[in-house]
C-alpha cells in the first residue's frame, strides 16, 4: 500500500482546516485527534498556516499535512514546515513533477478525466475529487471511476456529515474531506471533539 493510501485509510474523514491564528492550532488538533480523526489537512490560505503545521505536529497521534498547495514554492514551504502529506486543489505538470520528485505523499485535486490522466502519467493513482458537490457530485465520480478503475479518491468540497456516508459507500472512495468540523473563531474543544467522534464513526458499507 502506498503511503498516501495508508493516510487516506486512517479515518473516514480528513478535516480540512483554515487556521487563522497559530494559538488555535494545538487545541484544534488535540480535539480532532481525541475524537478519532488523526489526519489533519491545514490549508495554506492564511499567514498562520505554516506555523500551525509546525505546532500541530507536536500533538501526539496527529498526522499533519498541507492543503491548497498550488505551486512548487508552496510545496517546498510545506515540506520545510514538516508537512507529512500534501494536497492540492488541482494538478499541473510543474506541481505534480515537483511533488513526485520530493517523495512526499501527494493527493492532487482532479475534477475530470484529463486531470486523472495527467496524474496517472505522473505515476499517481490517488486523487482528491474537488470540488465534489459542484463537479457533478457522486454520479460524476462513479462515471469517472469506470475507465479509471485503478484510481482511488478523497472527495472534498460541499460534503457534510449527512452526505458523507453516501460518498464513503462508493468503492473508489477511501475517505472524504470535511470542512464542517471546526468553526471560525476561538476553538471549542468539546464541540470539535464531538463533531470528530461523529465523523470518525462513519464507515464504508
């Protein structure tokens, strides 16, 4: 099993996190891990993101990665910050080649057949299906899975606790990305842990 597949199979949901303040990083990570979600994707959407990755890596049991990586410079910055995996919203040859060369577990974003074919050309077979809800939803993913039977996916974007089970029941889906687990502002650890427990209880049929 490839390292990225091991990460994807760790829990049914990968929290997609936007960390606005570094001091929120550890409480958020601690609560998610306590709730059973060990794989954490910190999106590079805020100035605090890289420092948040460094901080979260100190939380026992956490597997911390960087999301919203869009170019090789961000890839390098994420790796330098200690990211254990990298997720991108899309896939370009330049980013894909840099990620493969780095050896880091990489989950590139795909939304159509051409994206998947580019990934396969680079030796990749694990993808983020993004944005899932507005790219045709589950019917589109199932249609893509036909010709690309070797591909496995983490659908992300517009998925909720109520709809996650439907996605997870699809054979090519190993996990889903979830942005519903952590609200904005100062983290409420009890609330986050409860949301994580509900998400970690989801399983494929």
